[in-house]
C-alpha cells in the first residue's frame, strides 16, 4: 500500500534539487543545477561534504543574516552573515552540517522571513519557516524506503467541545485488516502546531513503517489529533486546554477511532503521548484517565508542580499494575533542570522516582527542543517500547 496524506504532503525531489518527483532522502543535493520551480536561485544547496550554501538574490538589501534557529546545532560555530556579490546575490556557506532535518529563517534588513527560494517549508508555532535536509550516506530512519507502507488519512469531525470542525490524521499499519484488533497510540503536538505536524515534520508514518520492517515495533494505529483547544493568545490558554482536550477525547476523538477502525478498546490497548505541550497534556489528561490509557510518552515536557498536579496518579497503590509503559524523555541539548521544559522534566522524573512509579528515562537525538529530538525519541524509545507486555 502506498502512503497517502490527504491535504498535506511533503514532496521531495529526486532528479534535481527540490524537483518534487519522488520522496527523495537527499532532496537538496544539486544534481543537475536546476533552480527549484519558481525560485530565483538554488538555495539551500547541500554539497557532497555536507556543507550548505544559502543564496538570496536581493540587490536592494543592506544586510542578510541566517536567523538564530535549531539549525545552529548542526555545525560548530561559523559565520552567520551573508556576503553580497556583484550580481546582487547574497551568499553564505556553513558546515559541514550533521545529517538531519532542520528549520531555519533568514533576516533581511531586520525582517525575519523564510528562504524565498526553498520549496520545502514547514508550519507550526513560528510560521512560516524553511526546512533544510542534510542527508547521510543513505536514507535515514525517518525517510521513505522501499518497504511496505501504511496509510495516513485525514478525518474531519464536528466537535461540540470547541463548537467547530476539527481534524485528525490517522496512520494504519501495512496490511491493516478489520479481522484483527490493533492498539492505538494517540500522539499530540506542541503549542501552535497542527494535527498534521507529526506526519510531516515528525515523519511518524515512515518511522513506523521502517521499524515494523525491522521488527522493532508492534503493528499499531497512530491517531494524531489537534490538541490546540483555545487560541494561543487566550489568557487562560494553559488552564483551559487540558479539560477541553479530555472532553474532546472522550466525546469525539476516541469514539471516532473506535467506530471507524478495528481497535483494542481498553486501557491496555491505548497509549497517549506528545511533545512539549502535548507531553504536558499527556501528564495532565492521561495520568487522570487510567480508564482510557495504559501507556504514556512525555517528550520534552513535564509539570514543575508534578508532586501536586499528579498526586492521584503518583499515590495510586496499583499504578504500576495499571501502566504498561511510561516514557519520560528529552533532547540531548535541552536544559537539564532549567528552563520551562527542562525544569518540568526534572520535576516529573523526581516525583516518579520518589513514589516508586516504574518509568523509562531517556535523553538523546542530538537536538534541543525541536523535531530533530522528537523524531529520534519516537523512533528510539516510544514506538519500540509500546505493547510489549
């Protein structure tokens, strides 16, 4: 079965840079010296030695910079200022850059903008931004490979909780059949992101396709709902979100999944996980919903008041019998014990240890609070750890 993503697709080029022909694992290598369709220059260009050249035709600009972003984790230091050529094209070469997928922006005369020549873009909490794909020696764990692929479908449903139409993306494993019951992972994004981010930037479907082929994960359904329940600018954003999400889960999301697909309809067959705000929602909603979920993944998140906020969960004498798998994880370069995410993760970890709640702690991926981290955590610990009992 070929993978499909209705409405949202990240098409990457094969024969030339960003040619949008195949799902290419090295889309920004300049093979034929063709400019991306509609672009005025080849940018970014990933060289064979993994240095990266950015180009911006802007003869009237006074200054062009590479804006601070997670991209900087991919190489050691380096100049961030572009140099203007006689032809009015500003150029910057950095690297070598560690193979991964990165996001970046440009600063043109003080204005933050995406790369106008890069056709690979992302959306989320800082739209829009450009994406840089630096390939290794072959397809990465998050790339489309010649393996059996699952399908990703977009569902639109009416929510009485938010009073409007909402969306959810659902991955079905290769060979899905209604004759079998499948466990379901409910996977959530961070603040400002959309339901499709886990499939596009997170590459959750390709990651699981590859893990299944290697025998490193169990077949499962992944439901990727929208956990933005109120406007990010609402003064009560943090307080209102968890309660509304729990109601949407109980009234709409889980019933839709169970009605549409062949699922294990018990806590043993459901997991809740998320990154950043989604990890916070997993703790706030999942921990108090052991009648719904039996496994959890809290990625780059945690409540700094875990001792009180999750008191019922922590003090449940049967919690280790009810929970099959609990992962607490964060990125290599996330601030340990500092900052909102680092402090929250540290507080959650300490509370679980104090109350002798069984869990797995992991940090890695070579990233910070970014998709380089969350793709890695999904592939390295979350998906392989589920449904093992």
